């Protein structure tokens, strides 16, 4: 059970290496990388391998196709990337990363080291693959009284300070 094991951290479940591009790469190059590597997003990095943006399949559709623009293959990544990129530390517990993703309404987080260098990516799918662990954590919290079940939901008790 949870109390007898080390808590999983983001680096335990993240995907790596991350598919990246530069701000000056064309949308065509970014789209080809997504297709070749079968990923839904490409992280845009600077020359120091620090994440500065992200382009997802949704970004390409939303920003280019649905706004009546023709996809211009000479358009640059910097023109459609989402920024600032949301990054988390590789040592963050996955339950905290999951909460952060839900609150922020995002599906992907860049994982960085202490020097803000890109080391991985964690997605909602990575979290879901480890949902059994998270259920064990929740059960342990309920069993120890840290969390109380409440009318279809869960509420922290006095020790949980919520």
C-alpha cells in the first residue's frame, strides 16, 4: 500500500526524449515531426534547450485552419505556438501534477530540471496509466482519516486543512 512505498514522481512516469523544434522551424516541419513520431504536440525550445512554447495538433487546426487561413507551410512555429509553456519540476509528485493539470485545464506539462532544461513531458495519458497508484494513495488517505468521504465527493478533514 502507499505508506510502504516511495511516492511516484513526475520523472517516474514522464515521456522522453521529447520531440522538439525551434521557433524558426516551419509549420510544415513541426507537422511532419508530429506525424513521424506519432505525437500530439511538439515542444518549441530555445538554443539552450529551454521550453519556450508548444504546438499541438489542436493549435494547428485552431489557429490556421478554422480561422479561414490557408496553412502556409512557410509560417514559423513562433507564429502559432502556445506560450508561455507550462513546466513542472521532475521531482513533483504525480498526484500534485495531476491536480495542477486539472486546475489549469491542460493535457501536457513540460518537465524541466533545476536549470530549466527540458528533460521530458508528462501528459494526461501518462497520469492515467498510473491511476492505480493514485487510487491506492487516495484509499490510504481515506483509511488514515486524512481525507473523509463526503456525499459523492471527498473532503479534507481538519488535518488536511480544507
